[in-house]
C-alpha cells in the first residue's frame, strides 16, 4: 500500500494476520452508501462487503458489522449483547469513540474498543471485506481473524 497506514492496518499487522488491501476511488458524496459504493467499485458481491455501524444499546456504544446490502436489526443487536434497546448512535459520538470518519469506520483499530457483533453470515465466506480505516480502502480478511481481533460475538443481526 502506498502512503500511510491506518490504525486498522496497524492492528491487523501487529496481530500478524493475513489481509489484503483493496483501494478504490471513493466519491466522497454525502448520503451515499459508502459500503455499496465500495462493493460496486471493487466488483465484489454486496454479501461479502461488510459495513461497520455504531449503535447505542442501553446507552453503551456497540458496533454492528453487517453486509452492505442489508440493514442492522437493532433489536437483534441489543439481544446479542444482553441488552434491551438499541438505537443508532449519533455520528459525532461514533467518530469520537472510534477515531474514524463516517464512511471509513473500521471494526479494527478503534480508539476505544467497543463491544462488537458481527453478522453470522460472515462465516459463510472464506474472506470478507471491511473498511481499512478510511474511505476508499477496504481490507479483505478471514472472518475468524476479524472475529478474534475485534473480540466479537456472531449473531444474525442483518435484515433485508
């Protein structure tokens, strides 16, 4: 990769897990689905590219990682971490807690390690794609490595 790495690539590197970086031209458009844009730009199925969404479960920031073609089931996310109620976090709170900007939030290398739930569908792929910590850069990684590095649990948290 040319240029400076990200906290996500540094975290994966320190853990000595195999990953491949996939840069693409990000439009930077507001209101766009950054994940769907990444999948389309890289020619990868939307079921293999996962978006990192920050929610609040009973007042605690929690990460849900779901395929870009699906939505996060907030009730299922809450249940997966033993909570009752989930709601999407304020984007500024998500950026502050993770250290990443919206559209580039990675499940890896966050400023504060947040509880993480990865949709169970990830296990159906040999590798999945997640943000590598900035818009225009995806990281291809084995689901088992992603789960281990994030300390995630896996549950069915995607709908649609």
